[in-house]
C-alpha cells in the first residue's frame, strides 16, 4: 500500500468502494491499483493506492506468497530468500522498532518511508525506489540505448524520473566526430604575402568549356580563395603567373611566398624560373 501514486506503474483506477483501516483507526478509500518494483529482482503486483497513507507498506504474508520466498526476522535484521534458488532477494535493518529496507534512500520531501514493522499480525515495508545509478547501469549493459527507448523497455526503472534528464558522457563523446580546430599559430601580416595553392582533378565529367582540372589560390591573410579551371594541369604555371600579375595591378602588392604540395605541376622549370625572377619563395608543405 502506498499514499504516493507516482510509485505505482500500470495504474488502474479502483471503481469498487474498497476501504482499508489504517493505523489511526480510521478507514481510507482505495483509489487505485497497480504494480511496483521493490528491488532489482522483485516486482510486486496489486499495490494499493491509499491517498491518506503516510507510509509505504508491504504485507509480508502477501510478499512471501507472491514471490515464493521466506522472510527471516533477526533481532536487528530481516532477510528475504527465494525458496527455489536460495538466493537472497532483499533485506531490511531494524530502525526505531521498525525495519528499514536496505538500498532505499528517502527522496527530498519523503518522510519515514522505507519501513518494515509488525502491525496487527502483518508486517509492513516500503517500496524500493530505483536509483539513478540503476538507470545508468542498464544503459551500459544494453549497449547505450537512448534513455527514451530504455524507459519504454523498462518503465519501472524510471519511476519518479524523467528520461530526458539522464546524460551519458560516453554517448556524448562517441557522437563527437571531430576535435576542435587547432589554434592558428601564424598568420601573414598583410594580404597576398602568403598564397596557398592546390590542384584538383580530373573531374569525371567535363564542364561546358571542356575543362576537367581546377587550381585554387587562397590568401593566407584574408582566407579568400580564387578558383581557376584548366583543360590540362600543366597550365598551373601560366595561371599562377597571370594571377600574380592581376594581384600586382589590382592590389599594388606582390606575392612573397607560394605554398604548395610536391606535385610536379608546381615543381617544374617554368614555375621555378618565374618564382626566382619575381623573388617569390616557393615552399612545399609536404
Ligand atoms: Zn551511453
């Protein structure tokens, strides 16, 4: 029995006018019925919702019948043992004359839950509330499923919990496919001091002018790119010379450094001679 409907899964309204006599002698109406998990291994059926109840209570006689287990009472302890397997399925500690179920941490606002006590020939015990670590444990065991799907799969794990509030660091990191860009350690002081260049092609499809190769120049200072089309990649040298002329005319400055890869379209006698004559330093980046 519980006074908190949130602890009950698969809640059904109780239409019969059933009542339960509680500890102060008064009668209280049974509002609903459902099931609840009291430990990792134990799910109880027929949990009654009685709004006036201040404690969560379990009938030991019903518990032992439903679960086919034995309850052993010791001076300071109570143990529950499965009769088929002999496995211990739960325990409770004596606390102020009542038995407090192990593994239960009262939530904020909850008082005196977690108690198992002799009561008119029956004993009473609170419901186990799943911890956040249980949710994470099952998230790991099942291969990191989305918490929303985990809730659909095991609703009882999320009693009084919001599946959207759970975050898994492993999941977050595994979705991150790129590390952040390294800080640029050097940047040229003015436009066109350093030009980066590369060639791409051949394109599987020719464009309408019949070109299949591309060369681009990127200004290190402004990061602005220029793209030129080529019918043959051997045209790179001539295109660079034209590009340099355009820079001199339009921007009144000269290229100081040309950075390229080791491709032979860059390292040939024509471009080498041009760079030497123009005092351009040609650097291979790899
Ligand atoms: Zn995860």
